[in-house]
C-alpha cells in the first residue's frame, strides 16, 4: 500500500471512529454529515468520497463493532460457556449502545444469514452457535437463532428500560436453562 492509499485508509478509519464516538456520546440522530465533517475537519465532499451516504458509514461502524463483538463472545464463551456468552452479549449492548444499534437495528447495507454475508457476521454467529451446539438436538442454526433472538430482545428492552434491572441475572439464568434443558 503506497502513501496515498494509506492516507485514504486512515481518513476512512477516522471518519468511522468519529461517527461511532459521536453516536455513543449523543445518539445516532446527532450524527449528521455536517457534524461529522466538522469533527474530522474534512469537508462533506471528502466524506462522500469515502462513503456514499450515512447508511454506508453506519455499515462501517457495524462491521467494526461486529469484529469487537465476535472477540468478546469468543473470550466469554471459552471462559464461561453459554452463560458467560449471554452475559457478555448483554454487557456489550449496554456498554456500546450506539454500536450495538448500528449492528442490529439501524439500517445498513449488511445482509445477514446469507451466502453473501460478510465473513465477520458468520464468525460472530458461529460464536453463538458454538455456545448452543452442545445442547442442540439436531438443528443448531435454528436453536442459535432462537437463543440470539432472546438475547437481542433482552438487550433492546434493557436499553429502553422496559425490564426490571434487578432481574437481569435471573433472565439470563432462565434463558440458559431453556436452551440447555
């Protein structure tokens, strides 16, 4: 990679990092191309030279977040099995709400659950599947989707303060019992 390509890659990484920081601090509604261009000290046309629109920036944040999430889940699964993974998943959602939203709830260009899905999506799903697989009687993928859906539901409801905070551990325990039998 030559100097020009490195500089372009560094600008792109700066844009993504700054978008994520702004979103984590003030929410995604506060991340506009104008505010982002001011924060990175590049003009809006420079932003559009790297990303076609805000959705593409959110997609890039989601991919970066997914790399982090996969590592968190792997470490938690290896240390604490399915219960550790569940705790880590919900912890990630709580600690990085805007990044979690970019990954799972905001409009992006990502395609989940398909042959053309980015490899990191498959790796992250694989971490969930590895935690569930010992308890599956047949269709590991469907049980993984059910487990993931339940975790995501808890994460979303926790973010909006719709569940009793004191029951967080009990909800995880009940979910793990449902999956593990």
